[in-house]
């Protein structure tokens, strides 16, 4: 089902932080970029409320996470981790998220649930029927309830763009971009450095010098070949002329004696 998202729609975003966190860890071993999740959920509309539901532990290590959410413009609602006798633990915000969705639906045009939990199906149907409010879901499709995806008015699968919604892959993508930029900036410098080598002035000079040295060597060889040829012709020419002259003289002398 395709819906039209108007810019003047009033939107409320309810984020099940535990659901998205564990889905990202189990599927990809990375953290969720909640800033990008909020931006996609709002989709250029009027944001009225953005609430993240978080479970706190005894260690209190979530302080930096809370600060990051607040800096992104997301309110936080916390609940302590319940530890039962025998070591069992429970951390659940399903009822709290459903109650807030029902209360806010009267003053909103669209509610976006950032979770793939199928327990929200009754809440989705109630809000659609009684409040006439549009209900959307954004979560990881691989870990989301198929029935929930069918019931909602619009579903955004975060698995389709993990480079955007996951912190680790986003850093890797920016790092790859920097590498490409560095490589692209190096390529023209290499081309410029090799550009003067393209004409190869040093090589042409060496070729020119060798070309200048080769002609005199070839001339010397030609002269050496011509000189013995001239000597051979000069020696043979006088011998060929003298022999017939001597014979004629002998004949004439004999005739004179008679």
C-alpha cells in the first residue's frame, strides 16, 4: 500500500530503542544511527514529538547514548532493568509505547513506530479505526513481524539501506569515499609528473646525440669502401693501356728494319 506524505502533516515518532539495537547487533553486529532513522521517519513533514524508549542498567553506561539522542532532537523515556529472583531479567516498553501512541493519535496525522515487534498490531488497528491516524513502521525487515508489515499503512525496511542506518557501515562508506578522493587526487598529480616525461626530452636528446654520432660513422665507412675501389681502378687502367701500345711499337720497328 502506497501513501502520500504531505509536508504539512503532523508526525510523531516513537522509537523502540531496544528492539532496533538488538536487531542491528544480531543481524550486522553494528549500532543504529538514530539520527538517520528519525530523518527518514519524518520525511520532510512537521515533527511534533520524537520519543526514544530506553532501558537503563545498573552500570549507567547509557549516559553518552542519551546525550546523542538529545542532540538529535529525540526525547528519552527510561525504565530500569528488572531482575527477578533466580536471575531472570525483563526490559519491556511495549505497553508504554502503545499507550503513548493512543494518546498522541488524537493530535497527530501520522504516527511512526520504529520497531518490528508484532505486539504492536492491536495498537495499530485501534489507532487506524478510532483516531483515523496514519500508522507507519520503520525497522529491519529481516527481524520484523510479517503481520505487522501487512497491517501498517507504510513500512520502511532499514535492511534496504544499511549504509545509511548503521553507524559502522556509514563510517566505512565515508572512509572509502576519502580513499577514492585521495586516489583521484593522486592520479592527476601522477599524470602531471609524467606529462613532461611524455615528450621525453632527455630521451630525445640522447636519441638526437646518437643520431648525430651515427652519420659520421657511416660516412667514414663509405669513404673506406670507396678508397680501395678507386685504387683498384687506377692500377688496372694504366696496365691495360700500356700493353697494346708496346705491341704496336714492336711491329712498327720490325717493318723499318726490312
